[in-house]
């Protein structure tokens, strides 16, 4: 099947209101062969016990194991509960999640990782809170995460930066329940660097968190290394905020003040004594000033490159096949 770029929410938004399931579960999949069957069984048990009509959308984000084969098997045995999308390559968890959100038909949409670290049995906590408090978005937050130290440090720094960009977003995770109307509000703003949580915070401030359990990963390792978290944080800062530009202004002001003070200092020395200021002082001043200039040019270059790429219409993903 030919590769096709994403379309805006496909046929999901054109679906008659009465034919929508209560909830769509979107699961981005990356080499999740060992957990998919158990994940599907546990999600089905929980949602059936809640007497909800549901669908589960698996988005294969360029897996190199047998994940797509498992999704086919689940589709064949699920009586229409399962839908599958296979992306043309690995685009990342954000793009895979957005792909599933575009295809979701439910009145509510739940996103959940494929690694079973967040147990599906925690779904009722999000569902009950959203309906009791009439929240638009509810996040399942794990206070005691079973990650290694570096991953926890990187995640904490990432959350701090996200809060700077979106103050209403006190905390976030990939385990979230979203009201459908919020998704329909921002689907026209999809781009190559859509980050779901800042985008949700842009369209609603009615966001809440609920504490949920977090279990140890049984297989593999997290796809979010410290370097990848840092790259995501920088991209979010550039796309969703002007903080780097504000830092440039303050750096420029600091450079001017420091240079002015050093200039006054050496002017006083020149007028009051016969000691020459020396060549080293000039080098220090020039090095500092050039460093600030180069830093500023680098930040501007990042902004210009992102603007250019966004205006080329580059999609966030391409779907290779669908079941």
C-alpha cells in the first residue's frame, strides 16, 4: 500500500454522533510484541467491567519485531474492537499518539503506553474524576516511578520546562483522558513538531491530575533517553515559547553592562596611573561579546529553521497501512 501523509482527523469527525463509542483507547506501539496481547486483554476487561462501549487503536511506530503481526491477530479476534495503523517509519511517540487521536471516534479518548508500566486497571480513576469534576483533560501521574535515576532526573527537568511554557499544565504524562471537543479544537494546527501536552494546555485550562500506580518495566527499556528528553525540551521551548529570545535580550544587556563597567575601569586606570591596561583585558572583553553574539545567532538560527520547515508543510507522520 502506498505511503500517504496524514489527513485532518480523517473520517472520525464526520461520524454520526450516535455511532461513536464511549471511549477510544490510543496505544502507540514500538517493539511491544511481548506486551500487546496482555495489554489488550486487560484493557478489554477493565472497560467491559465499566460497561463502556470502546475501541482500541494500536499505532505501530516503525516496530522492528512482530508487533504488527500481533495487532493483526488482535484485530481478527476482537469482534471489531481493534483498529491498527502502521507508520512508514519511526516518527516518535508524539507523532504516533497524534495519528491515533486523529482516527479516534469516541466521546472520550484515552492514551496509554504499550509497556504496561501504567496498569490498565487504573483507567477508572481517570474516568471517574473526569466525570465527577467535569474536567477536559485528566492525567494519570505516578509519584513513585520505577525508572532509573538519570531518567527520573531528565523527566523532572523536562516537566519543569513544560510548566514554563504552559503554566496551567502542572504535570503531565502519556496516560491521559481527553474530552473529544478539545481534540477537535486544535486539529487544524497540526504540524511536524506537535507536542500534545502544550497544545492541550493552549486550548483548555480545565486540566487535572490523578495519582496512579506505576509498575516496573518487564521488557526492554524506555525510548526516552536523557539526550532525547533534552532535544524535546529545546524543541518545545522554541515552538511554544519566546523564552530563548528573552534570554538573548538579557544576555545582550549583561554583555553591554559588563563591557561598559570594564571600559570605565580601564579608563580610570589610564587617567590615574601610568600602568597600561594590557592586551589581555581587550581579549577578554572581545571573547565575552563574541560569545554572546554567537549564542544569539544560534538561537535565531533554530527559530528560522523551525519556521522554514513548518511552512514547507512537512507532515508529522505518514501512514503505510491500516486495518
